C-alpha cells in the first residue's frame, strides 16, 4: 500500500484540492479517525461531521460519513453549511465520540482540509492527533453492515448558546450600527439574522457562500478585510465585524474603516471581562501574541500563561485547569465557560456587547487601551520560500546572540525559543515614550502552510515596519 500524504498538523490536515486533497486521501484520513475512535473512544457514541463553503466540502463530508459508517460508527452529518464552532458545540452537546470538520479555515480557495474535534468540543490534543496518524495506511475493520447516517442541523442549539452568552437586549438598546462580513464563508447570514431579529441596525457584505472567495483569502486580516473597512466607513457604522472561512476566528475594523488587529480585539474583550465579569481563571496567550495582555492581567491580578502557537495549547490548558480566556495571534479566542474552542461568531457578539456596555465605538475602545497600557503596534509578513532557504534562515537566526546589533540597528537583549526564534530588542524609540511596549521579533515556520512567518511588536508602526523588513533580509539571506 502506498503511503498516504495525509499529515495532521497544528490544526488538522490541509491540502490543495485535486493535488493531495483528493477523495482517496480524504478516505484515508476518515479511516484513521474511525480506527482511533474504535480503539480509544466509545464508538457507540457516534461521530458528528460538518462542512464549510469550500469547493467539494459537502461531497468530502459525505465521503467521510460513508467511510466512518462502514466501520460500524453511527454518523450525524450536517444537513447544510456549518461553522466549525457549531460542529464542536454539537459534538459536546450530543456526547459524541468526536467530530470531523471539512474546512481549510483561512487558506486560499484551492485548499481544503479535515479537522478532528474531540469529545470535549475542541481540537484534538497533540496526543490524540498522534494516535490518529498512527492508524494512517493501516486497514480498518468493516462492520457486517454500515451504521446509520443521519442528517442533522447543528446550528440552532449552537445559536441558543451564543445568544445566551451575551446581552442581546443591551446591544439592541445601544443604538449602535454594525457592518458584518462573513468573507463568503460558513458564518453566512448568522450574525445579520440575529441583529435583524433583535432590531440592531446593520449592513452585511460577503454573506453569500462562494467557494472561490473572489479576490481574497478568507482570513480576517489585511488586505482581505479591506472591503469591510470601506463598507463600515461608507455606511457610518460604529464597527465592522468579520469571521473567517469556517467562522472560528474574528476580525474587525473601527468606525473609520481602519483594521483592528486580533491582538487589540483580544485586549478589548479581556479588559471588559476582567472589569465587569466575576469569571474565575487564568488567562492564556500564544507565544506570538501581544504583551499588552500581560499588562492587563497584571492590573487585575490574573495569572497569565504563555504557550506555543496553535489553539490546541489553549484547549489543553482549558481541560487541565480553570481558564477564563485563551487566545492566539490569528483571531482565535475562546471562553472556557462556553467551549474549549475558538469561536468567531460568539466573539463578534461579545465585542458588540462590550461596545454597548461601554457606550463607545471600537476605535475609542482601542484608543483607551493604548492610552492606559502604552502604544502597542503589531505586524506580520509571510514568506513563501523553499524548504532549504527556510532552514537556512532559521540557522542564521539561531546563531544570533544577545549583544549583536542586527535588526534595524537594535541590539538583541535576549532570545526565547518556545516556538520559533524570538528576539527581544533594545529599541531607542522606546526610551522616548512613557509606558512603551517591549520590542520583539519572531521568526517561525507555519504549522499549516508551506511558508515562514515573521512577527513583530513595538511601540510604533514605524519601528515594526523597520524590524519586519530587516528580518526579511535575514530570512532571504541578505
């Protein structure tokens, strides 16, 4: 038997449609998941399967259902396009053994993927994923007759939960207007329908499903979010709210159409939670996420836990101990009291809730944070470079020692290697500002795509831009 190219990475297996993401390989992934469930879970609890708006997702989901059912595991298959957090909520609520989500999240249109959701309603832990991979390319026993495949709607019970989590009445009374952008993905008209029902003024763009994601990748960052910014400003909205391709990540623009990065969104949400909610627990953030979160936690006396990049680390912590919120650089933010899972739709509602309670636009809330905790500016560039060039870049980066001036004239103060190579730098500009943000630069290989990411945070947009360009030169061998 030829070895399958299927490999489960940071958040499932992803591939290029018709290249390596084929029906044959999807069947191999589904068989490995079925084998895992038979050996390590209770197969009588069944599996839930959902899919997003990508090309072929419905057919790939049906194929997974047939493969799993052939091994004797009952399947509840989504009867329509389903956001990833709705599938996760369904897995936990129905006490299923696990779930399969057909999605490639924010990747370009020619990609698709398979995510595994564990019984607790979140991404499979690294140990679970390792076990699933161990069953790849191995035969799985067939049942005497296939188990039942039942089509269900996972969305209504999920909507009940996210609506109960927020104060819709307060949002409705606020008089605020929102622009909603689903980026042609699984978020669809969900937020628009909620706002219409409760009487919140809003406009909506890109809520129709389109597997081509015309002109964009369904990732709620620049430049893909620009249409939301333009629509928000043109329609005099107080904020623009965005979800990615499978609706588990949030993006936003302020009232002037200016992109608000996910770090600022996380800080706005966390500041509100710690100020108004008596929810216990520590706070988590990924290695590449803003250190403004550290300052917010210090003010409110909350423990902050830093971890590797990938929401699976948040999930592990939420399963081990009390966590009020956890999040990552890409807009994936989760509340333990809701689900150990990223949820873009819920976070859009919570952000509207924050604005309504504070009586401020999103831009005003961000300005308040910058004034209190110091200016924190952030940037990221992605380099599509060959594997050997990427390895060379990391070798050069790892060889750099504190005391050497290499990045935009800024001496390296210290180096951390939790996930990639992160340099903390002595930024002269920081000495001219009160409460200046710590300056850092991170080089890391993507866990889901063939590229190298470079991240930076500093006390001004100008120094971030200089650092990113300097690091680009190092990465490309300049």
